[in-house]
């Protein structure tokens, strides 16, 4: 299976250089390059790539992150950054990025990340993982228990019954986690918890 990849970077030399290097991978097809957010949005809609390899900043700070949060397709994003800014990393994670790599990463690391993400996995460099771990507050023991039940697909009523609590209390607890971790739904919250290894707490 060939992975369709779109490269987005406001530095044309970097974008074209990545394209030339990645094009040598037999299982990855670079379907296009974009140099700004509007062009990237248009190409995502037009080409439906499997993966987007996107600079975090583009022409303006966080423009790549804004592009990430605005996309509504099934396309997976890997963010690239010249430096591992903890705020950028955490924002990328909560907005749904499936990978975050330094621009200093080797070609093999980038290609491996594209393959992993295309197959449904995630790829975060060591620096990015450290930044995430330092920046996100860990859930309370009660929240851990709720997260595990959410991951099992339980309804709020079922969680309340299992926790000997009220539905209103469960809803309030989950809303607080939505706000704290900047997510808008239970799927995103569970995904973030899985990324952080929080589901294994207490086992």
C-alpha cells in the first residue's frame, strides 16, 4: 500500500528538499507541496493525502497549528519544528497531531514516522515526549478511573453507576478535563490519555 503524502513548509527549499528525499521511498508518494496555509487547505481538499508533513509555524507563528486544528478530513498530521517549543508540542497534541518531529530529524526518522502514522500509529520524538510529559498536569485518581471507563465506551450514566456517583458529577468532572486539556469531546480526551500512558495508572 502506498501512502499519499503532502508536504507543507513556507521555505520552498526545505519543502522541495524533503520531497526529493522522500520520493525515493517505494511506499510513499508525495502528491504535492504547499508553501502557505491557504494552499495547504486547498490541496488537502483536492488531493486527500493520507498524511500531511507540516511545519508548525509557516509564515506566521502557530499558523501550522491553526491549519491542524481546522482540518476536518481523515488526513493525519505530523508536525515539524526547528525547535521543540513545549507550548507548540502540547498544542499540537491536543489539536490532534499524530506526530511531532524536529527538523533536525534524519530522513530515515521522518520516513519511519510517515509509515507509522499512515498505519494508524503515532510518532513523537524524544524531546517532544519530554515536553508533553512536563507540560500536562496528570489526572487525579478519580479522573483516572473515569478515563478508563470512557475508554471502554461507557455512557455517563454507566460511569456514574460504576463510580457510585451522580451523572451530573461525572459530567462536571469530564467537562473540567475537557477545559484543562483543551479538547472538545470524549474521543479526543481518551486519545490524549492513551498517548500519555494514563490508562495504565494503578495497574
